[in-house]
C-alpha cells in the first residue's frame, strides 16, 4: 500500500499525457516495470523469511503429526528446487544482458537492475532449503514439528 501513492502520480500522469496530448515521459514505463519487479521480488523474499508465502493448507487437517511434517518437507523441497531453477535462469538472463551491453533508463547497464532476479530467488531457494533440512531433521529424530 505504501508504494501505490508514490507511483500513482507518475502512472496517472503518463496515461493522461499519452491519451490527451500524445506525449509522455520516455523513462516512466521502464521505471515502473522495474519498480514492480523489485517490489515483487523483495516481497517474496520477505514472505519467505517466515514461510509466509501464499498457500492452500488443504492437507493440514488430514495429515497430523509426522505426515504433516513429511508434507512440509516435500513442499519446501519442491519450492527450493523451483526457486533454484528460476535463480539459475535469472543468472543466465543477467549474464546475457551484460554480455550484449543492454541499457535501461537512458544509460544504466541493465544487468545491474536485473540482478534482483537471481539474488532474490537464490535467497528464497536458500531459505526453503533450510526449511527442508529442518523438517528432515525433525522427521529423522521422530518428533513432530512445533
């Protein structure tokens, strides 16, 4: 909610200028796309800190005790694997962007602004790998997760 009031004047201004005067800010579309990307990845990283991502706890009632922990291990492992793949391909994307010398916002090397993808998804992968390891440890010790 805090970001919306700050970007609303730029977004609304851009729409008004384009539709009524056939002009606009050259940098605003690119800047807003980057801002959305950075905010979305930062929010995902923050949500992963406490395993607070969007989920549908459909099996929580039906899988008590160690079965629930096993379910968590599978879900966390799958999440870590997917985020690892996204981080890897994000790194390849950043590498190719750096290799081709792409520029954003009128002269900023694109790869610097795109680093949020591999770094953010790498952090999420790391956190969910830790959740997986913690769940496996609980399973191997024969206790249920608290």
